[in-house]
C-alpha cells in the first residue's frame, strides 16, 4: 500500500503541481485572513476589508477546487493527501518535540 502511494506521487505532472501550489497558497491566504479578522482589534485592521479578503479567498479556493474536480481529480486527491500529511506531521511533531499540540503560550528561550 505504501509503495503504491509513493509510486503515485512520483508521477505528478506539472499541471497537478501547479494546481496544488495554487490551492495551497489560497488556503494559507485564507487562514491568514481569518487570523487577521480574529486579531483585528489588536492589529488595528478594518473588519470589512478582512472579511472581504476572506470571502474572496474562499471563493477563489472553492472555484479552483471545483474546476479541478471536473478536469483533474487526481490533483484534488494529491492536494487533500498533502494537507492530511501536514496535519499528521504537525500533530506528532507537536506531541513529541514541543510536548503539546495547541496549548499556548510557548516557552520562551532566554537568549
């Protein structure tokens, strides 16, 4: 099973790489906009502008994924796989290295 998974990713074509890169950028941009909305008072941001950016980001991401779903379903599965691998890595890295996952604040180094 693992070899099939690795063999599939070894044959990713340029179109799929471009779609995955674009979708990843839009997802990160959406997350940054959501964080900006949550911190709008602290960073002195206009909530309407940030909400508009969130709406545009999620619309662009949805449009890209919908168009890709009809033209290249393999790219969708690879994108979802990359996201899941990232979440799993972050979970184990957080548990094993930082000794927590989402608890805050982090310990500050005294350098």
